[in-house]
C-alpha cells in the first residue's frame, strides 16, 4: 500500500470498504469540488477495484483521501494516463466531498489543493514524468482556484465536443516544479509509507 501524508490528509490506495463513500462522491449527491473525472463513474461495476487495478498495472493511480483527524473519507486525488499522449505526461484528477470532520471545518478547495500538491510532489519525485495536466470545466471557479493554488498554469480553453462544455487545461512541468521559490506547507516533501 502506498500512502502519503499531508498536514490534514492521508492519501492512500483503495480498500473494499471505500465503495459506498466513492459511490456517494461520484453520484453527485455530495457537494463536491473537483475537475472532470472521466473514466471513473457509476457505469463501472467495481469502481474501487478499477482504481486499485490501475495501481497494480501502471505503478500510479488515484488515491483515496481520508481525514487525519477522524479517518473519514473525504475524496480522491491522483493520476490517470494522459488523454493525449504528450510524451511523458499524466493527467491529474481530484474530487472532494463534504465528509469527515476535516472537510466539515475546512473549505474543500483548500483540502483539494493540499492533496493535489502532495500528488504533484510524489509524481515528480518518483515517477519518470515531465508534465502533469488537468482539465477543469471553465465555469468551475472552485476547481480553477484549486489548480492555481497547487501551482498549475492555465493553458488553452477548448470546447468539449461531446458535452458542449468549455474546458480549461492546466499544467505544471517538471522544470517549473524544480524552480526554487516560495512553496506552501502543503507543497513539502510528503512522507511515503509502504506496507
């Protein structure tokens, strides 16, 4: 099991008991902040198994997020294979709901940025990747703020043909991540635990 810790969150691989929380988060029943989570939806018979198999197959994937305060499930954040192959690049996804004591006391976009920064640090520190990118609905102000708070730069705005939705593409390069500068406390080296 791969785990990362931030000041308020544990990012970990998936367990079977996460199914109900994940179903609730993806159903839209919970208020949430997050980017487009294509390929992870209720059409999949076993979403937890699908997310866990990605770790086994690819060596990276989407983390389950839990509150360090109470162990409650608060969402997901992680990496998927890139929509368009741009060399050594991966796409980032995140979605947080309003569960757990930490999420109840903290704006979800703050927790999402904390989780996303840990994912960025982990990916650039351990994976052979040059670019991390994320697609965000152009009218989603909270997810746009999350992407910017995590250090991503805004790129092109495109029209998603299948949905008619405008989408902003955010990204960060390995080179930009390595540049010295002021980093928030959530952008520190996350602790990795394997068990």
